[in-house]
C-alpha cells in the first residue's frame, strides 16, 4: 500500500477518534430551573375592636361620662352612686363604684353604728382597727388630681355598715375583702370616691380591669 495513502488514512482515523472523544466529553446543556413562585404576603389577622359604651347618668349628681366594653354593665344608677359590675367575659366579679360622699355615712370604728363622712378619708382609714391600709399614692382621673390607697378588710364574723348612702350601702367585716379607693376631693365642687372591691384572690385582676374604665372617665361642668 502506498505509504502516503496509509498516513492519510491513519490521520483521518485519528481525527475521527478525536472528534468522537470531544463529543463524548462535551459538557451537558444546563437544565432549565423554573422560577420559584413567591407566595403573596400574608395579611395578619387583627381582632376586631370591641364596641364601647359611653354612659352618662341622668340621675348622678355629678356630670361625668364613663366608657366600657360589653363585659361591663351598670348595676345601679342613683343620685349619689353609680355601680358597674363586670371585668371580662370570663371574669365577671369586679365591682366598680362611684360615690358622692357629701351626705354619706361611714362606719364608726369605736361602735357598730355609723358617723358622718370624715374630712380626711385617708386618716380615717388608718384610724379604723379593722382595716389593713397600704401606702397612698397620687393619681389623676379625668384631669383631677387625687389620692389612691388600697385597703384590706378583716373578717370578724360580723356584718356592719361600712359606707351608708341615701340610696344604698356597703357592708364589711363579714368576709375577706379588699378595696382600692381613689379620693377626689374637688371635682367641680363635689367630693367623689371611686372604689374597686373584690375578694383578695381576685383583687389584682379586678383593679387592672377596673383601671381601664377609670381611665375613660371624663368630667363636664
């Protein structure tokens, strides 16, 4: 065989083999990755605001307004007292009372009777041996400055009048009871006592719930 032809044939064979190797080792085409769908932003669920009731008594001797939710209701509405009962739908034991003390009576610590309302209510509390009295502190309600003080009542197994009003009254000494008093000595010329009362085990919750209503109080002339 002609040597030139043999060389050409060999060269052609090598070229074919190299081409085959190049085809075999060529990088595979990249696989197309579909785009990741981004989920829409989740809108946070917001609890609807509870409907508020604004109450202004036509009987109470001091023009004022109180706002509260559906878990509260007005239990008594007199010329010298407004009583709200409520708190939460799961806890309905809170009593929140607003009292005009001008003609009120209070328990005489030295007897089983009552006496005229004292000029200094905080001093009276300290003088009553049946009461455990906490530290007084300043507070503002409806733009009026006053004093707040907590009191615990001893249970001596006797039922006596604690606060006596023309329309109603409050008893004490027959069971364990706590009070939080807010004393406002001059609300448009009136002396107003705001009180929250509950048994000791529920007192912390009671005062917290009542404070939400107290914060809504507004006075008008």
